[in-house]
């Protein structure tokens, strides 16, 4: 019978007092050695620029010339800036509108979670919007909203309603762009829920059916509690996506008409980097406000994850 070598199973914890310092501590130190390169990159390219941006927000700077320290002047100007208030309100509209992607994605996932011929092709067609570039989606919806020859115009004409210039109406433009942004976001939430539905315990569903549960009762009390992790991820990604909204606005309206479709990210770009701005200090002040909003939300998410980990351990 072959015998195993005890030396192969020796652990640093079992090392005697004569063992080297590395042998005694390698289990606690080795993970940090692997993490150190990534932590250094994160420190240099993420943490340091955040603090640098916050520092720039207290200055007046065009990006090239001398920097002038102005204290909280940029933030005082933000509080009195009507364009900033418009961008902030539009971000709230984006947030509320984007949250519709979660129930819509769940409904699509429940509809597509069937074992019928051709369902994989249908799932791929519904997922297709998520893999398309945001630029392409913005262009497609710009053509869709075209009041002279767009598909929306033809549909309204068929219904006997006069054409509506969605992207030229300051009261409708933000909602029109949010609908365009929902197109790929719903597909992403659908995929999350389809993955979650594959992990739903069939025995619990069958037991609930034997007890007489069906329809909404079965969905609410048996299926949805098991989809809680998917819902959590969907909410996190959707909220962050709504706060980071930029590309759709840049492609479809460039903040117009008259700045009515701006959000904080696009207004920051206009003030700091566009040909009409070059106010780096003011732009980074807007970025700092957006960062603080996201920081509050991310802190809430991390606190919840920490509580779940403690409860599960």
C-alpha cells in the first residue's frame, strides 16, 4: 500500500517554533501579495483621480492656464444655477423611468421561461437590444421619433393623431430618451431573471400548487422570494445606469432643446470639456455632486451586502 508523505500535508499553522517567519504567516500574507498589484492600479487610476477631481472643484481653471483657488464658489454657483436644477430633475426622471425596466424584465422572463419549440430563438431576439451599441440605439430611436417620416409619425397618423416632435418638445424630450434607454435595459433585466428562474426550486413550486396556490399568489409567495438575488442585482445596475446616463443624450439631442434634456453627466461635459465650456473647476463640482449621490447609494448597497453575508455566516 502506498503511503502518503506527511510533509506534503504540512500547514503553516502546524509549523513549530523553529519554522521561518514566512512559514508561520504565509496564509495571511499570500492573499495580499496577489491583491497588491490590483490594489495599486485601483489606487492610482480610481482613488487618486477622485480626490484630484474634488480638489479641482475648489478652483477656477480652463484646463491649460494657471489654477486659481476659489473655495466653495463653484458650489454656491451650482445652488443658484437653473441649468443645474434642470439636469438634476432630469436625473430623477431617468431614475424613476429606468426602474420600470425591472418589472418589465421580470414579465418578459416569465413569458419566455417556457419549454416550447423555438423559444431559444425568441430569447435571443429579446436579448439582442442589450448587445447593440448605445450609439446605434440612439440613432434608431432618433429616426423612430422623426416627425416627418418616422415610424411613430406613421403610427399616429394611422390612429388619427397629428404627428408629435418628441425630441423637439422640451416637455417630452426627456421621457422620449428614457424610453430609448429602457430598450436595452429591459433586455438586461430579462436575462438576469431568466437566470434566476433556472434556479427556482421546482419542489417548492409543486408543493405550493398542491396547497392550492396559483397565479399571482404563487408568483408573490413562492417564486419572487427565490428571485431576490436577481432583483437586487437588477436594481443596483439599473440605478447606476440611470445616474450615468450620457451617451443617449449626446447622440439624440445633445442636451437640447434649450438644454431641457440635460442630465448631470452631460452638463458636466458641457461645462468642462465642450467648446462652450472649459470651466474645469465648475465641471468637476458637478461631477463631485454626482459622485456623492452615487456614493450614498453604493454605501447603502454595500451595507446591505454586508448584513446578508453576516446573516449567512
